[in-house]
C-alpha cells in the first residue's frame, strides 16, 4: 500500500525528540522571565517574539513530523486508522474552538490551543488504537 | 461481512503471520479482519483468496446487515 505525503519511519522519534527538547527551554525561559518581569517591548522580531517563534516552531514541527510519519508496515488498515483519528481530532478541535470562542476572549491562547489540540489528540488516538490492536493479537 | 479466514488458515495450516507476510500486510490487519473489526478492500480480499486458492465468495460472505 502506497501512502503519499508521509515522513519516514524514524520521523516519529525525531518528532518526539523535538517536542521533548522544547519543554525545558520554555520552562527555563519562564523562570528567567519571572525574574526580570514580562516587560519586553511588543512588536515583531524582537527577542521575545523570536524566542516564542522558535520554541513554538520547534514544538509544532516536532508534533507534525511525529504525527505524519510512516508505520513499520504501512497497509490499508493503518491508513484507515489514520483517517479515522484525523476525523476525531478535527471534531475535538472544533469542540474546543467553539467552547473557547464562547467562554474566552484570549485569542492568543485560543490560537495556541488550536495549534496543539488537533495533532496531540490525533497522535494519542492513533497510538491508542494501534496499541489496542497489538494487545488483541497477543491474547 | 463475515469471513472464514480462520478456518481456511487451519485447513492450510498457516499462521496469521504467514498469511500477513504472503499478502504484504501486518499481523494486526489479519487479526482485525478475522475478528470482523475491519473490512478489507477488494484488492486485499482478492489477495487473501489467491493465497487460499479459492474464489472470494467462498471466504467472504455478506451479512444480513450489509
């Protein structure tokens, strides 16, 4: 079965690595900001924006590669699971989006949530289904 | 859709892994087909039938719900 537009198998580990790497950087920066206060100038391409951009890109690209890399054996059942999980993640994302639009005006965080939810939910659901299939085969 | 892959495998004395390898899918896929949790595509059904040397209708049959 030929699947188009997927990263190679090792992409999953590269993706997880990028996501894991970005967490301590963000936490460290938060601590620094806590010391100096959050008073850096607003605007584009200043220190704060560049830092936010690079860490967010690190996480987004990591999640993206991890979500869309090939399985060891790519067959039609995996393709089906992937599509099902994508559908679920879009549903969940829109639920979050609608609820947050109604109950919040914090657009920056709504945007951030929208960046995270579809891919994170997709990865969790896809992995969970594969785990279930693997468990059933052992019984 | 029902299938009797498990029976056919027993007759031919091959494992899920053997069948999976013969048609180029994962063992999990064979398992999900056997337990009626996944309906294979026509291509896959034809490949499975070819392994057992029988027509597709003898391996896969329609359910009342289909």
